[in-house]
């Protein structure tokens, strides 16, 4: 994944660390997010807020891998990557 699994702080992060598909989706989303930040006029202030909201309201709301994969795909698409 795009983060250090030894510092996984919640259930969704632990799931990402134990599932290869989710880990790959996390890396892909992270790349799209970094690209979007680099293109943002406001240095990504709004984008960072929206990303935190997405994590809480969509990713973390999932109770299984399938739901999380769909959430990752949707968010990656939203970021235009």
C-alpha cells in the first residue's frame, strides 16, 4: 500500500495491508491523488479535505473487500486518473 503497514491505525488500513488487490488500489489512488494535488490551484487544500471525507464516509464505511475496491475505483475515477 501507499503507507507503512506497521503504522496502520484502523480496521480499514489493516484490511488494505492484508489484501493485495486493495493494496494495489491504494497505490493507484495515491498516485492519482498526488497528481491531482500537483494540478490544484489552491495547493490541494480543498482536495485534502475531500480526501479525508472520502476516507471516513466511503472507504471506512465498507464492511468487506468488495465494497472497498468499489470505493477505491470510484475515487480514483473522480480524481481523473
